[in-house]
């Protein structure tokens, strides 16, 4: 056995927490087996089953309601799973017979697999893999035992264990350092592209990567531009411009997703123009209203509605959801804090639970402000202190 | 429109090449429409349709046999697709009606979608997305027009256009620089972990990322250790040890996957021990034999067999395939240069075509040697010069 690095040891304890959580959920749902069937890291749920997204071979990773776990992997992948699963079958030629043997012996009546029509965060099984698994199970008369694992995986993904919350907090802290770095260098004449490149350099120095496509992370936009997914421009910033930066980083596998707002003062100016200030204050207060509403038992639409109503009464509007979950990715699926409309479907109808982590971002026009919170027993806690005032440079 | 960066302009010309290639393949196959249906960058084929893997909204990207193309995306994603598709429908609430309208109007008899039971590189559609799409097409009586896009996507992925080959060559060149950097610092007393960390630092400096899970890329293994996916150890290297490094980088979206071998000489030694040298020479010559065999029209098994027979006659053996394709990922699916057995299925039965790019890696025991080649009209070309001698330090 190779020596355990600290990172490897942290991975093992985090995965032990997640397997224990999955076992409880299987028992709650009366499901006998949660089966992740993947190759080449294809399943988005792999970080929760295994903690790494690199498992090359065709693999079947099973967690049973009695708390036991079985991994079927090709021989060269055995070391990746051996410390995390009770039983490892390392095959050289075919996964099919060992999988059929394990399932025949344990005879699970309900086998949950990773697909979901609406939530990409738990829709990990590809259609080709589904056909392959279905064929193998049909051969032993088990094909009709397959069902969607959504009731289990949805909560495995959404409810963070203590080790996961600590990783997310760390990602947020690094993001705040990066925002401070921007404050240190920001001045008129710089372009959005300059700041974008500077942040990429700093992210390398901090040993973190972007939470979404690095072509769009960070999003750097002057107040002259509308919102949207557009690359940074090379137009110099001028005194009198606002600036918003949308930035998330992944540190040790967990993501942040924050936005901050600056204002470049004109000579003699000590504060931003009244209308810019009023827009910022409205967003800031809407975020606090959302945070005050967010607690176990409320629905996603209630939180959305609290923030949206406040924004609209102030004469502004926004069309996206008030917040989404963050986890191993910036957009982490699951319960949304959004309206109940055709665009978002029913994703906001569910109820908030302790351990969920959300963004709060009821933003519009020139204002970039987005906070990350974790739901606790009575309400929610900011992972890092929220921005309360525009940063004037 | 934001100013086009050079990277953006290169992306547009590469994607234009890929769309033209897809159109020819649709015509060859008599298929009317290739439909990529995805959300949140979920489809592995997105780099070929779009060149970026960040398209957040539920999207339908269609290429038709007449050469026209249509994208249906949510409004905020419109800028990502507008320069690449002839027709863009930006929706605010639902993708369903615009998709149904476009399909009804164009009335394609055969609609190819991205799933495959055996090749993960073209198995991009998730099972949940399949169910969602099937439901939407059933509403307009089109569900039975769906079929696997494998005959098209398999070649879109495997046959590289000139712009793609240039990007892969660049990734290989950077990898060679990184190997040279290792030669510059390697000495007894260093650990595998030291070299692993050093290469991560250098990869950051070169602005490239690992081609596979950075926990295992680079793979750094002393000759004392068996092959396999194991993390680097902290045991110091000693004079008399061999060292192999398995390293791939992604630069501008395209990957390399190379291996090199060093030997740490004992005092007074000018060359490695005879047995180590013989093992290296055997692999080196087997690679050249594979390269001499590799040309349009041969099967993957023929190339594998040529190298494997040579290795076995020399008294060695290896259990993996002789080579796999490289592209936007290190393990890129498609035709394999491997044996025709249960482990690899029928993946090596197809025939080699011009424009395919392979690794050649008939390695065993303490030797790390892996080259990357592109198939041309008569044979194949190394993307960078192969290693011919053990690097002694």
C-alpha cells in the first residue's frame, strides 16, 4: 500500500460520511441497493461514491441498505476503490458475470440507478450505459427491478456533511482573497480582459480551478454591459464605471460561486451615484431578506418570492432564480430557490433541509452580488461575510 | 458583439471544419439530422458541436444533411451559439415548443442522437435526457425516428481535421518540454511525489492542465513498483532505480498522452543494467513495429498483434491494449489497437482511417514508453519525436 497522503485520508473520511448517509436514505426509502454503473468517470455522482472522478474501467459500485458495499472494477482500478468498499471484485475480462453473481446472491428487490429527467446533478447514467446494464440484468431476470435513484441521490448530493461544508467554506475564503486582490489592483484604464487574466494567474497561484468553464469564469463585466454569458472585452474602464465580477473556485473538490461589485470613482467623488447605490442597496437587502426566509421547512418558491417581491417593489426586476445549490460544482442541481414557472419547472416546489447550500443572487442590471449560505437547524449561515457596501476605488 | 479574441476565432474555424465534416457524414449515412440534446455541458460531444463545454441551459443543437444548422438555447446562452449556427432560437421559458416546431417544419425522417453502448466517447446523452427528449418527440409523433448517431459521431470524434491535429501536436510539444524539465532536476534522493509536485507546478507555468484526473496525472513510478493507477510515494529514489512518467496535458482543448523512461546511474555506471536496457529496447522496437503496421485499411487487432507478438517472442507480456485514440481527452474511445477479447469486446475490429490519432504503448514492468501518432494517407507520423534511448541521469 502506498503511504496515505493527507488529501487521501480526508477523501476517505468524507466518503465514509457519504456512504453512511446513503445507507440511511436507502433504509428510509425501502430501496435495497444503490448502483452506480459507469466507465471513464462518466457519472456525475462519482465524487460522492468514490471522491475521485477518474475510474477508467466499466465499474459497478453498490451500496446496500444493510450498510455493506461492493465494487466491481477492472484489475488496474482496484487500488482506487479498495479502501472505500467492503468487497472488491477485480476482473480482468468482464464485469458482467461478477455483477450478475453479486446481484443473484444478494437478491435486491429494488435496485436504484442514477437517472433523472429534470436534475442534471443526479442524471449520471448515460443512455448507452443504461441499455448495457438493462441487458445484463435482463439475462438474470432482474431488469424490472431497476428504478430511478433520485429520492436517494438527490439528498446525497444536496445534504452536505460537516466535512463537505468545511471544504465549501474553504473555497469561499479563497474566493474572497481573490476579490481582495482585485481591489488591490483595480484602476481606470484597465480592461475587463486585464482583470480576467489577472484572476486566472492568481487562481493558479492559489492552486484552485474555475468552478465553471474558465472561458466564462471569472465573469468580468463593466456596468456599461448587460448581464449574460459574454467574454471579457478590451475596452478600458473609466471613472464612473461600475464593475461586477462573478467568480467561483474549486478547492479540494468543492466549489464556491460568489459575485462582488466595485465602483471606480470620478475625481472628487467619494461615493457612487445615487441610482447605482440604490440598485446595490436593493440587492443587498433582498439577499438579507432571502437569508432571513431561508430555513428548514420552507419551499424554494417562498424564498424566491420574498426576494423577488422586494426587488419588484423597488422598481427593478430579474428573470433568473434567486438562488441555486452549490456543491462539487457551481450549479449543483436539486432544490432551486426560484419561481414556479415553465422555465424552471417544479424545481423550487420542494422544501429546504438542513445541510443544503445555496447561492443568493437576486441581481439585475449593473449590480453583481451573490452570497453562499448553508442551511442550519434554525435558519442559515453565510459561508463567508457578505458584501454590505460597494467597494469604491 | 464583443471583440473576437484569437482563441475565439480559432474555435470558430475549428467548429466550422467539424460541422462540414458532420454534414458529409450525414449524407453518407442517409441520416437527416444529428441532434445533440444537453444541459449544463452534459454531453461529451459538445466540444465538436460547439467548441466549449459550458452551455448551461437545456439545449438542442441540430445539424442537417443539407448543411444547415439550428440551435435552440435559453436566451442567456444565445451569444455562445450565434456565430456557429445558421439559425438560433433563444427561448425564455421552454425549449419544447421551439424544438417541436423546427422538427415539424423540417420533417427529418431519421434523427440521430448521441448514445452508444460500448464507446463512452460518443455516449453523451444521459438516460434522463433521453426520456425527456423521447417524451417531447412522442407528442409530435416523431419518437420512432430516433436512432443512435454512432456511425456519424464515431467518425466526427475519431477523424481529426487539420486544425485539430495542430492542436494535438502543440499539446505533445508542451509535454516534451515538461519531460525535459524533469531531466533537468532528476537526481537520487528525490521522491516520486517531488517529481509529481514539480510537474504540477510546471504545468501551471505552461498554462496547461492534466489530460486525466490530476491525482493520477502525471503518473510517476520508480522501477521498484508495478504498473497501475497508484499515487506517487515519498520513498527516495536511489542510484540503480529506473523511473517512468506517464503525462498528458490539455492545451486549447486537445490532449496528449505520452510516457518516458529515465535511469538513475550508480557511481561509475555509464549505462543501465543489461536487463533494463533489453526491456526498454524491446518496447521501443515494438512501438516502431506498431507504427510501421499502422496505416489506413488495417484493423486495430492487426496493429495490436504485430506489437504483442514481438513483445511475447522477447519473453515479456502486457495485458492492456497496444494503443488507444487521443483527442479532446487522453482516452478518446473509438477504434482501439487491442486484442479481440472479452475485456475489450469488438472495439479493435474496425479499420484504421486517415486522420485518426493513437497512442502506441506496448509496455510492461519497469518501462514507460508511449508515443502519439496521426494516421496519414500511407502510414502514420509521430506527433513529436519518439524516445529512442533511456535517459540516464
